[in-house]
C-alpha cells in the first residue's frame, strides 16, 4: 500500500548496536588498546560508548499498531546500513528520499568517519548513523505516529519521504 508522499520516520539508535565492529576495531586499533581513551564528543570512554546496549523497537512498534497507525513498511537499520536495509522495504518504482541533514548522526559515527577517513557513503552503507529503525506511514498519519512514538518514549522524527523513482533509496 506504499505510495508517493508517504513519510519515513526515524527511531533513534543507542549507538553502533552490533554493526560494523570489524571496521570499528580496525579504525581504533582496538587490539593495541585505546578502549579506555576518553573523547570529549562522546562524554565517556570509547569502550563504554561501543558497549552501549542495542535498542529494541518492539514496544514502540506495538504502540503504533495498538493506536491504529497503518505502518506501510518497517526497516531495521542493521548490518548494511541505510543502503542495504531500506531498499528491501521499498517496492519497485518507488524511492525513499532521505534528507541527509535531517539524520541526527550520533557523535560516535562522526568520530569513526574522521578517525578512519571513511567516506560518507560508506558510513551510511555500514552503520545506522543514529537511526535504528525506520517506519513508513502515510503523510496523513505522520503526526499521529509521532505523537504515539513520543508517548512511548521515542524521540522519533521525519527523515524523508517516498517518491517515484528507479532507485529504491537516495540520500540527498
């Protein structure tokens, strides 16, 4: 039932979750130590940041369903980041157009990119960048969905919309 004009709602992640740890270990040369190093942007040690528990999204999704919000699609942003996970939930002929500036990138991802000199596209293709799940709903139900998610303790926000297109995803 997905159609042009539907909106993408981001549910924030708690950090790296379980994605890209091989790359993280290489970037920070974890085998040589450094997990106790403090970074001002993180507000804690690298090790503490990397061990932040993965968020689980069952309760907020159930809250949406209980409130009668018709979810058109859900994408869990796991290994493969945005570019591999979101297209799986978008039918041919439609495209998830994501406004890059609207993505609330967590400081750990900026630090990984800077330290490892990793191109932005590769970051979005490996990590969740601060977005653990995306729910797609109709434009008419977007405000209701955001209210329900807020009441469920989520700081959810809109990051884009569905438009016609040959690609299933574009990050602009």
